[in-house]
């Protein structure tokens, strides 16, 4: 498996984003995640977007983080928000999400972020299990979906650099 940084608007990232949007729409019966995102939000050092490729250079998984500071949507200073964690069906069960998550946490920590945060939903039990087993706990709601009953927000403190 080969994990590479890519721009959020890279063709492979767009392809996987389209697939995750279809999955969100199917699970929640809506148009998918409409959180406003811009490719520059993931530009280092204020973010990072990763893609995992198989041996044939096919994109299998994606995930990114973007910097957040205290604002009206409930973020706190020093937050790094995880966005678009997704593994295509054929890539599941290989530990790709866990590897991408660890890489995102390490990068956000190195960038001086103090807390990793994410929004997920109650119809994504696999995501909830991954984050819980990785040390995330439910926190006060923030972000675009903070008023939705189905929204679950989680956080994990990022320790200082090793």
C-alpha cells in the first residue's frame, strides 16, 4: 500500500469524494455531506490530504485534516478537523483507514495542532468503531451538522511532538 499526499481537487481525490458522497446519500437519504470545503483548506501547513493506492496505482482510500480555530460553529483554537475519511468497498478490511488516521494525526501534531476533531453520523457504525478504538471520545457538537440529531462529534487531544 502506498499513501501519498494529494491536493483535495486531484482527480483521484475527486473520484473517491464522489463515491463517499454516494455512500452518505444512501445511508442518510439525502444529498450527501454539504459541508463547504475548498481544496486550499488542506494545503500544508494548515492541512493535509492523503490518498492510499494499491499495487496497481488504484486509489482505495482517502482522508484529510484542516486547521480550525475558535468560531461560531463551535471549534476551538488549535483544532485539526478530519474530513473525508473513506475506503472503497474493495479496500476495506486492510487497515487503510487506521493508517491514514495515524498519518493525519502525526501531521497535525507536527503542525502544532492540539486537538483532532471530527463529525460522523449515527448511521456510520464502522467509523464510530474506528475512532473509538483510536482514542476518540464524544464531545460537544461543532461544525456544519451540529444541530442534527444524527450528528456525532468526537475529539482526541494531540500530545506534543515526541
